[in-house]
């Protein structure tokens, strides 16, 4: 399965739905794609794609506008290699927040104010992710990147994104390196 294409298609479907979902719900539906590995580069697309979908919907953009942004995001996210977190010191989920804001604000290397915004967004997301020790977990890091993104989107775009009172991971059984109780998204009551 082409997970990049499947994530883009899911985001377009979310955009068309009458009922609005929060970014964590959308992300988990994407993470539930059959066969999607626990840790893999498609998470680097998942983060910006979900954020683009939510913000485009909130600001009344067209499906065609979203599709164009998702295509550009797909192209950029594929350049963020697997293992980027440990091998380059920049988790793809955090980089994904920067990709989202760059695409959404049409930022280029020659932009003025938004150039600062996109670099700050990546930095703040990476700091949130770095608040946890390794080993890597694409699910946890996606959720942490979203925590940072919600604040950044409110400050820079003036959009309020709903955050559930509690975000609970249901992927821990598939993660042999799960930090369990040390992870803020580990369920309180677990039957192993």
C-alpha cells in the first residue's frame, strides 16, 4: 500500500465530512491504516497533512486548495528520511509542523516574517518532542508535535484547534520499545 497516498486520501475525506474531527482523531484514523508500521516515514506526512486539513477547513479553503497543499507537503515530507530523529537530531514529526506552516503560509527561503515563524514552529515542536527520552516512538512524537502545533497555530494563524482533555495511545502493544508509564499518552489502566 502507498501510505502517503492513503494519508492524503484520508485527509481529503476528512475535509469533505460534515462532522469535524480534532487532529488527534484524524491522526489516529490515519495511523490505523491497515499494515502501517509502528515507526515509519509516512508519519512525516501525517503531521502536516492533518494540520493542513484542519486549518483549511476552519478557514473555508476549497478542496482544490487543500489538494494542492497536500501534494506539496507530500513532496517535502518524503525528503525527511526514516530515522531522522536519531540520525540527524530532528524528528520528522517536529519537522512536519514546520512543513505544515511553510506550505500553509506559502513561505520560501526569501520570506520575511513567516520565515521566522516556520523555523520557530519546527524548533518548538522539536523541544516538545525532546522533553521525552528515547527511544523513538512515531505515535508519541506525533502527539507531542500536535501539542506544540496547537499553540503555534493559535499564535500565528489565530485559529483555535480543539485538544481533547486526554489523548490516549492504543498502539503501545505494537511498540516493543514503549516507555509505558513514562509516556504521557500511555493508558492509565492497561490489561497486558
